[in-house]
């Protein structure tokens, strides 16, 4: 973790993006479970459902896509 090598930093960014993708996928599964049928399924609170959708979007964009594309591939490939 203390390396200044660009390849090592790129790999760490890719690993971080992988774990963030798993968290985002877990939120996606919760959203799909809620939308699997009519009415309220698993999440009774509408505000919690909206917060899960917002958290899913932020995690997938800013914690998975951006570190993987900019940090991971930028440091690893260039």
C-alpha cells in the first residue's frame, strides 16, 4: 500500500472499484426485490427506498466507474 509505482496504484484502484461494485450490486438487488411485485414488498418506508436508489447511483458512479476508469486504467495502462 505504500508504493509509488503507477502500476501498483492502478491495481489498487481497480480492486477498490471491484469492491464498490459489489456494494452497488447489493443495492441493486434490494431495488429489484422491492420492484419484483406490486405494492410494498420488503422496504416499507418510501424515504428509505429513495435513499437506497440515491446511494446506489452515487456508489456506482463515483466509487466504481470513476476510480476504475480514471484511476485504475489511467495509472495502469498509461
